[in-house]
């Protein structure tokens, strides 16, 4: 992204890709049985979820930026999301949160699933409206949505298999979830490292500036004579 000068274009996505590896490297040097490990993991997870939601809005903005009406729609959607989040927080404080041993953990998991669902929806909408919005598979925004959508879809399937169906063990769940994230990273890497398409221009077509000047002068004279 530095080489393509895309950091300013996708700041939230760039921050996400810095935060997740930094958290994992930090966790590697911490003892898993300590409270510090759990604190770094869950605070990092909460920050990653917030950034994942930001990626959804950031990518959506790049999709609809050329269309003023859709930009207004996205602003309304963003305001509605903030109001809904505030209402959910107020409900959490009023009802003392969902049932569970750890309220913060329960809400982090719930928010994470919601973010993953939105990422899958973003990919579906991007594919459905690709021709309408003038997008192509070579677009960086489409690549970001593709990586997020594939990872989010696999993550939701794994969460369902582990939490409700109990079809996978904890160790297998961790390994397959890491593999799903790495697949998303591979998609992003392909988009940001692939060579740009396009043929070099050998030269510009020749033009006769004198004839262009005469034709323009003739049209201007006709316009003034009216």
C-alpha cells in the first residue's frame, strides 16, 4: 500500500492490517496463562471489530462516491447505525447485558458476528451492483471487499460449527479460523501486489495544429455572425 500510495485512500483498512499482526506478535511473547495475555487479546479483538466495521463503511464510500444520491444514503445509514449502537448500549446498561458469565465477552462476540455479517453483505452487494456502479474485479475496493467477505463467510461458518453444532474441536477451530484469515490476506496481497494492467504508450498520434486552428477560428466566426 505504501508503494502504490494507497494508505491515505484506505486508512482504516491499513490500520486494521497493522493492528492485527502487531497484536499477534505481542501475544506471542506473553504467557497464555496470565491476565495480561487475555487483556491484550480481547482489547485487540474489540479494536479489530471496530476497524472491521470501519472498513465496511470505507469500502462502501469508495463504491458510491461518484453518485451524490448514494452518498446521501450512506450518510443516513451511518447516522442510523450510530443511533442504533447508542440504543443498544443504553439497553445493555438498562438490562445489565445478555445472560452469560462475562458481559463484555458476550457483547464482543455478538458485535464480531454482526461485523462479519455486514462484510459478507458488502461483498454480495458489490458483486450484484458491479456493472451498475462501473466497478471491475481489478478495483482495489472490490479486492478489499472480496478478502473481507470470504474471510467473514468462513468465520461465520466456523463459529456456527463450534458454538451450536459442536462439530469441531477447539484446536481445529483455532487452526481453521487462522487459515480463513490467511486466505483473506492472500486475496488482499494479490490485489495490492499484482502488476498494473495496461500497455505503455509508444507515442501520441500526429496532429496538424494549423488545421485545428483554422477549423476553430471558422466555428468562432460563425458563432459571432449569429
